[in-house]
C-alpha cells in the first residue's frame, strides 16, 4: 500500500516529488496510443519536454513513460523491416 497523507480532506501521495509527478500526469495522462491523433498529441508533449533542456527527475520519468507509449505504437503500426 502506498504512503498516503491526509490533506484538506483529500488523500494525496506524501512527498513533494510524488506531487510534482502527479501534476504531470494530470496535465496529460499517459494512455495507450490508439490513433494518429493520440500519437501526435503524445509526441507534442515529448517535444515540449525535450525542448526544455534540463529536466527534473519527475519530468525524466514522465518522458520515459511517454516514450514507451510512442515506441509501442510505432512498433505496432510502423514495424522495422
């Protein structure tokens, strides 16, 4: 079970780092890519993160998750011959 703390009647993950990561997830929740539109939207978020240059650990983790989703989509629809 995850370490939860009570804050203003809402349960949130305890650490500030977890909260920063949760904010990223809320901004653009990662989901399996099912269409070209999803693919482009995910790539746009990835590009924005990469363009920042320096990333926090949370941003790096989020970028890795999005990258995995993109790789899975590309492997399925654009297999390397």
